[in-house]
C-alpha cells in the first residue's frame, strides 16, 4: 500500500491534537513523500499547535453545542452546514487516499463527508470511553484504532484494531533530558520523581486519587510534578 495524500482531522484539546501529530509523524517516516493536510476547527488549539509541528492546517467554522440556550447554539445549524460544504470542497480539491479522525467537532464533519465521497476513513480513539464524535462516525469508518480493551461495547468488533495511543518520539527519547527537566521545574535530581499527567474528565479522578495517597508519597520522600488540563 502507498499513501500519497492523507487528511487528519480533529482537535479541540491536546488529547486529540498530539496523537494526531504523532500519527502524521509516523506516516511521514514510512511514506516520506506523502502530503498531509490537517483539518481543524477555527479558533481552536489545533490551529496553533499543528503549524508549530510543521504541518499545514485548514479550519472549519464548526462549533459544539452548549448546555444552555446561547447565541452560539442558535448559530450551530448554520455553522454545521457551512462546515460540511467546506469539508466537501477541501476533500474534492485535496483528493486524499484516506481520512483519519482523532475526535473533536472538525473530524465529525470531515470524516462524514469523506465517507460519503468514497474516501476510506479511520478513527483513532484515545480513551476507554469514546467521545460522541467517534461513536457517531464508527458505523461508516473502515477501521477503528483503540488503546483499551472491551471497546466493542461501543464500536463494531470486526473494525477494531488494538494499537495503543500514538506517542511522539520526542516524548520517548528522553536521554540527557532529566537534568534539564530538573533545572526547568526546580526539582531535586537525586530524588525519585513522579509525574502525574491527565486531562479532560480523567483529571478529576487523578486529582482525587492523588489526594488520597499524598501522605504516603511524602513519607517515601518522593517529589511530584503535576500537569493537568
């Protein structure tokens, strides 16, 4: 199989964006001449982070629904229709071999249109409990890549491939970075260090678990660094 052009769509949070960048990096490693285009949501984090990673991105005007009646909710149908039309134009002009969705509002519009236009679609689910977008796209996706077991509760079992979550190589290649990190975060390099990192709904569970165990960590003379969003 050869890939010449790939669309990767989604974002909104780092939990969607950075796995998407990791996927793009791996594609470029295997297919150096492959052209990759990201499709995100206007005004969201991906519009800044993706170009910094070295990839081109275009934005859709799509927005999510709020839990209360707002002007944004009243505009939702118009922004959705506009996003679907723009996604159709992007796919028609770019002509991707495959469209990959990582979750988020932009991927809902992009992959829905892509599947209707006959472009194979793949979704990557980072969580043990899928988001609304990926559950909605699952019926039309050709392949569903997951990081946890038992997701056949939400997705067609025959489409699931256990891949784990994509990780950027700079997060793995940490040789020589411990000393720099100790200085940057003002940590004692001679002590054992625990990094607690999480986001979205998972951050609350981690915070509560951390509070219950903090005394044990203090007694063990372990230093902590928390990174939550």
